[in-house]
């Protein structure tokens, strides 16, 4: 049960693609109503939140398994 089902390298690749897709999708949806600058900032925020969730999950897993 302690073996990971996906390698760290594959996980990071998935997170990279997911965060870029989330940032672009969010910016694309916000830009028409709020403008370019705010749309890009919201996109970057949501892309960064994907990374925060990823690393938060890793830290939580390490804490709980010790």
C-alpha cells in the first residue's frame, strides 16, 4: 500500500499541463468582463492554486505517514 501508483515525474507533468490549462481557461473567461490585466492575474492565481494543492497534498501525506 505504500507504493505510489504514479511516479513523481509523471505527476509533475500532469500538474504542469493542468495548471497551464486552468490559467488559460480562467483568463479566457474573465478577460471579456474584467479586462486583460485582471483576467491574466486571475488566471495566474488559479494556476498557482493548482500547485498549492499539489504540494499541500504531498506535505499532508508525509505528515500522516510518519
